[in-house]
């Protein structure tokens, strides 16, 4: 069976030692719906976390997503990123 047929739980695969590129890739997965439902809140969260670790492309993607999201959605994404950071520390 092809790999694409398996559902992935990205959050369980990413941790405090994840590289910015891995966090960025998670943002791409959620923003494009690659083997998951498109989730702009999750995508913003992962782009935000990658941006916090210095990835410039993530900053651009995060800003583009924020322009398409409501202020409540952006707040949810930021809260989710803060919660993830707390869990990882």
C-alpha cells in the first residue's frame, strides 16, 4: 500500500528538537492538504514555529496565510503555537 494511504499525525512526530525545516514542512502539509485536511490554523501554527526558529520562508508563508484568515483564526493559531511551545519545554 502506498505511503500516501496512511494518515499521519504530524504533531506526534515533531518535538522540541525539530529543525525549522521540519516545522515549515508541517505548515506546507496543512496549508496544501497533503494527505490531511487543509487546516489554515494548523498551517499558521507550524509556519509560526518555524519562523521563531529563524526560517525566513516560514515568515512569508505565515503572513500570506494571516491575510486569508479571520482575526479569530489567527488568535487560535497563535494560542496553539504557544501551547505547543509550553508542552515542548
